[in-house]
């Protein structure tokens, strides 16, 4: 009877070896504990950016991607790139366009995805002297600025529409981006929109510069 069999680990091991069985015992690797270093906080517009990808689907179930970029100081979104495929080279093209319209950032916070960790973005960052701050793998909370923004895009835009084509998705998402920057008040900005907050900061900075120049004369 099965219940009458006695367990004997030595006998089991002997039979196991006689039959030529092999079983690799994987040793658990000890991971080196990493100390979370708090990244410097932005103190002016366009000083530090955050960047991340999102996914969505058309009515036909075909998937497309969104490249979201946000300024950490003003919470302004200068671009949301939308397409079926957004490889590293396409990311650098979007960033190159932004350098024409606004000040070069000191650093961009990104995750460890292949588009961000690849050669294309690395070469672009080196050429333009922009530091890439990579978060730890599996720790999206370390890029809270863009993660919070992605939640707003998902809830306020993507979940509210059915897109029948990629062009429709681009138009709808771009219209939402403009509304977010120019009309949507932000609690952490004192109830101002990102665009108004940036303009107010620039006015105060210009006034401070003018006062210092007058004082020096």
C-alpha cells in the first residue's frame, strides 16, 4: 500500500544516483541593496524633464504608443509623440525639435527601456550635453512626475475616447495636451496652469534681474 511506504532520504538519494537522474539546484543570488539617491529638484523651467512611454489601442484593436514628456518644475507638457512605433531614433527627433523651441535641459529622467538605454538617445545626450538620469529597474515611482502625468492622460483623455484611426488619436491627444497646458489648473502650482506658472516665474525673474541691474548702476 502507498501509505505503508516509509520515507528515507538516504535510500531516495541512492536510487536517484543509480538511475542517473540529475537535478540542478539553483542557489538564490544575493542582491546588493541599493540606496535610493534623491534626484535634484528643478528650480526653473526646462531645467529637468521626465520622459516615459504609454500604450493605447484603436477601435480596430491595433496598438499605438505615446511618448510623454513633462517639465518637472512647471509640470508643462511640451510634446506627446504618437505613432505605431517610437524607436530610439524617433525619440531623439522629438527632442531635437524641442531644443529649437525651448531651452536645453540639464537632465532627463527616464526608465531603462531599450529606446532610452539605446545608442541613439545616448549619442544625442552626449552631443547636446544632457544628462540621462535612469531610475532603478522596476521602480516607476522614482519617476513620479511623468507617472502622475501619465495617469491624467489615461483618465482624462485615452479612457474618454474611442479612436478609429491614428490621425484621430493624434488630433485628440494634441488638443488635450494644449488644454492641459493652457486651461487646466494645477494644485501644486497654486491653482495656476503650467503655462501661466511658467510665465509668472519668467516675469518675476525678469523683474529681479532688472532690479539688480538698476542697483548696480
